């Protein structure tokens, strides 16, 4: 920011984590533009952001359409006088075993959840590189490291985002660019997506517990946009999933084979014929929260991977030393 209020763009900013992040930017004094496919959600979000004191802009755009994202970036930059922060958040998912997922469904999840972040990043770079400033933040997931059953398309897309971000980071360093790039890996969050994600499962969907409120996540996202660490992992469940996979991937594979299906569904039967948002928006204005308020935690901690990996290494060393010592104890 060269003067005046900072300016943030949030894709998928009308519900769930994106809605909470947009509101948190508004509370922190940013002007905020949100991109989404549904007009009703955009109008409701803009009204909320303006109540919070922000200049707000709602732009209809499908992040799977690169040209639409470029036009949206130009519109927001023109309205606000530039872009300081771009948050790639938009996503869709598909709940089904791999063999019951159609190729078109794989293609659409990839187009939105992975290529949508590529398109947003390219749009942001077109404005930030000439100015030699700005921050691009990509919303990831513990599932970028630890895939789970029944969401192969989504897990693969989030892993692809992580690979893309790492490549781009090296290129920006090579170029001596001052554009900053960061990625935030999330735990399970109480959002509306579990009532509009496409599913062939027999019971209603849920985030794998423990569950956190979107506002708790949003505070860490906005802090990361300000400080731009290389990457942060939010919540102990995310830390355990990622580090557990690094330490014992086969063990986690077998655990998920036994428990993974159960953790992604409630006991209630699926609602027949409900709409889903895979190919078109469910054009409502649900806000940030899903139906899990009674089970969701309002606070969560975050840490950089280097800190957590150091802790894992120390733990493994201590465990090895203890095992070696026990072998020397008298029997």
C-alpha cells in the first residue's frame, strides 16, 4: 500500500471461510472486493462489509474462467486504485469413491479448486509485479499433505496448489521480486459447503472433527496476509495429520481405511434431491457458518511448519534414544 486504505480481493468470498476472511479484512480497515458466482451471496456480503466500514465491491466471476478473473481483477484495481492483497479461496468438492466419480466431476473440481487459484494468482501478478509489491495468499488444507478417502478430487487439487505455490515462490525469489507469496493450511471448519457439496454418500456430510469456526480461521489468514510467512498450519488436527503422514504414512493410510468414511458423515440420512454447487452456484446468502455451531471451537492456534517439524524431529530423536536406552536396561 502506497497510501490510504489497503485493498484486498477475496475469491469465493460470499460464504464460509472466504466470507469470514472478507469481514475480517473489513474490520482491519481494508477495502474489500469479493468474487463469486452467485449474485445473492455477493449482494449480502457487500452489505455486511459496508456495515463494517469498508468500501466494498461484489463481482460475479467463475474462477475456472481465467478471462473472467482477469477482468474482475482489473475492475477491482480500477475501483480501489490498486490491489495490496489477493486471497485465493474459492473451491468446490465432490464426495464419492474414486470409482463413482465421473471424469467431468474430476475436471470441474480441478478447474475451480486448483486452476481457480492459478488464475487468481496470474491476475494478481499482472497488477503486483509492475508495482513490485503486494501479497498473494493461497488457502490450502491439511489435505494438501494428507489425502483422505471420498474426496480424491479435492485432495489432489489442494496438493496441486501447494506444488504450484512452491514453484512460483522460487521464481519470484529468482527475479528479486518484492511480491510476497504465502499459503495457509486449514483444519476442518464449520462452513455451509457440507450442505451444497455434491455427494453420492448415504448420509449427511460433516467436516472431520474437531471443527473450528470460520472467524477463528479468518484471524490467522489476515495476520498471514500482513506478515507473509512462507506457510502456516492452523490447528492441532492439521499439524497431527501432516506430521503423522511425514512420520508414518502407511499407518495413517490404514487408520483412514478404518475410520475415514465414518468421520466424513453424520448419522442422519442424506437429503434426497438437494442442489449442489459443483457446476453452478446454489445462489443463496448463508453467511460464514454451517450447521455445526454447537460443535465448533471459537479459538485455534497456528504455527509455521519449521517450528512443528523441529518438534517432530526432536520427538523422534527422543523416542529413538528412549528405545535405545531401554535395550540397555537390566531385564
